C-alpha cells in the first residue's frame, strides 16, 4: 500500500504545467486513501446504493458491484476486440480473426490488511 510506485503519478508529474495540477480537494482525498486515513467521518449516516453501509475509508464504494464500471469497460474492450477481428486480417497484420485474443485482467484485492 505504501509502495513508492503507487504514488508516482501524484508526485512526479511536473506541476509547473497547469494541466498537471490537481485541486486541493482531489489531492487531499487521494492522499487520505493512500495513507489509509478516514475519508468519511460520519460514515454511519450513509448507505451505498446496494443498501450496505459505507465504511470510513471509502473502500466499499470502490469495490461494490453496484458502483462498478466493469460493464462499460468490458463493453468497450469487447467492441475493440470485435473491430480488431475484422480489420487486422484485412490489413494483413494477422492471418485470421481467431488470432485476436481477449485477455482478462487479474485484479488484486484492494482491501486493507
């Protein structure tokens, strides 16, 4: 969790360029998540759209399937695979559309401890 590599995008981007700057609220939220500080002090007042309680670190919100972007992401991925299956044989980059493989990612569990 406290690996330097997970913070590179926060610390290494040159902030002299305005497009690389974050607003304070976003930066503070990201740093609190990184350092495992409480994000939602009165979390017991809030429920996720799946009706489960929200935890003080915001972990549930990021893992809950009711808030998950997988369906959209998978649809985009599958659409690109279908396009590649049609285009790549035409451009002679591959012999057959069956050579295009859809690799499913292996995700690690982001839960603490």
